[in-house]
C-alpha cells in the first residue's frame, strides 16, 4: 500500500470528514458552510479540511469575485487509487475463498 493511500484512509477514518466528502460530492462549499452543516467550530473544520487535503481528497480555489474566500471541492480522480486497491483486495479474497471452498468440498 502506498503512503498516499495510507494518508487517504487516515483522512477517511473520521466520520465528520466522511460527511464533509459527501457534502462536497453534492457541490463545492466554503469552509464556513461545511462547518455549519457539520456543527463544527471553524478551527475544527479547518483541521478536518487540512487532513482531507493532505489525504489528496479535496482541493480549494478562490471564486473570481472574492480572493479571500476559499471554496472546497472533491478532487477529480481522488479515489482512483483507493478503488484500484479495493478491487485488487476483493479479487485476492475471492480467489482465497474460492480455493478454500474447493478444498472443503473436495475433502468430503
């Protein structure tokens, strides 16, 4: 497993961060909007957003009308490596379970 995937899973381990990803999946939002919807204080939301950025899951930008505001969104392709790893892990387990089933059935 890569270090980037480790950081992503670490970021997703927190339920508030997972909920933030769900909200950002609906549409981009400001940190203030996220904090309000999640019932968090702004400093706590900032810490969560830093973790999500470090995990490679979100990115931020400034709207043209106000450079002081940051708008957060889910990063394109952010979960590609996670999906690949999950598919490989599932294939491994399916193979292992299939081999075990074959072993049990042949042992009868």
